[in-house]
C-alpha cells in the first residue's frame, strides 16, 4: 500500500535497505569507520562492536553477557545445564570467550533462562570468585 506522504522514492528506499542489510544481518556495524555507517551507534547500544563480550574482563555487565548468550542460545535452549548449553553455543559458533566461562560452571547446575545463566557466568568469572 502506497502512502502519498513518502519522502523517498522507491529507488532510494531500496538503496537504504541495501546499505543497512549488513547491519541487520550481523547485529553490529559492518563499516571500518563509524562515520561511514548508514546508521550511527546510539549512546545506549551495547558495546559489541568492540569485539566479543568477555565475562570477567573489565566492567562487563550481566546485561551485556545476557545479550550475547541470548543471541546464540535463544529461548528454546532452556531449561538446561552447562553441558547442553555449551553444545548449543558451539553449534551457533559463539566465540570461545563466551563458551569457556559456561564450560567452567558446575555440571549439576540448571538454568531456566539467559538471565540466570548470565548471572552465574559473571559471578564465576569475577576475580574474587
């Protein structure tokens, strides 16, 4: 359905879709320079463009770890233990910096969702743990 209030032509609309395609598929900027991105990074965007999230490295938050785990695991992976979750993470080609902390979790533990898993990963990766 065409609305008469569209400011862009159909050609420009298709061009913009093509420019954003890499960003939408990968979930992070695909350009080398931020100024060249078709859609600049917002202040509240998670910091995944700087590399994989490393639990226990610096100021990694539970929310950032949860986001990365949820991207690979999805909702259907839960409830599960670390062994099953590591299998799913490996199938989804998750980075080793995310898989290894899950491998180190107690094997008898069960997690109902990504939030519980992220809290356990961050807690186990903390320097004083």
